[in-house]
């Protein structure tokens, strides 16, 4: 048996990419972190001091998968476009989660919605974002409530673990 074969395999982290989702991504992070078989990386919790861009790029380079929480705001944010494009260029596994407008973690749901917002209920990625996620299997986090958030997180946990269970960490130099 070679020395490399006898060493335990390092679990590759899962990186979260998001634009503000009103606390939903924080909740998912806190729910999955102790339960997932893989480390979870989220910028506001895990980025090291120093250059934010370098920390994020390093996390993407080392990750097994990137979970992107998609909203119209995500699609309009240039930082999110750079993150997801970088992950795609690095040939990382991308797990898209479409976050519906009506979720219990969105502060704007406390306000009365007008008819103009109804178009966002059926929003689906287009433009650059639609191109990147076109052939990917999407998880829907629409109608998320505090009662069913655990069920949605478990669905994401299962997808991540099933996707990454055969991934082996690259050899370190």
C-alpha cells in the first residue's frame, strides 16, 4: 500500500454564493454546518482577514461544490456574476438553489406587496446566469417557512452529499 493510499481523504468544502436573501442563507448555513459530511464555507463566517477577493477565490479553488442561492438580485450583482463565473471556469460542481420571493426569512414580506412584484414569483435565471445554470438540476426554495425550512435544508444536504460522495481531494503540494 502506498503512503498516499493510507492517508485519510480530506473532505472538500462547499462554498455558498448569494446576494442578500434576508437571513435565509445564514439559516441554511447554521443548519447544515453541523449536519453535512463536508465543511461549509460562507464569506461572512469564514473569510479570513486580509483580501476578501483572495479569500473568496481561494475558497472557490479548493471547494468540491459551489451552492448558489439565486434571486433577481443575485443575477444583477456583479460580484455574484464574478463568483459563479469563476467557479464555472474552475470546473467546479455548481448546485443552484432558486430562492422564491415568498420566504419567511425575507424582511420585505412583512410589507404589503403590490401587483408589480408578482412577476418575480415566477422568476427564473436568464442572461449570463441562465447560461451557466441552463443544464443544471435546480433546487427550489420557494414558499419557505420556519416550519418547512428543515425539510428544504435536508433536501439540499442530500443533493450535496450525493453529488460529492465520490469526490476525492486533490493531492496537496
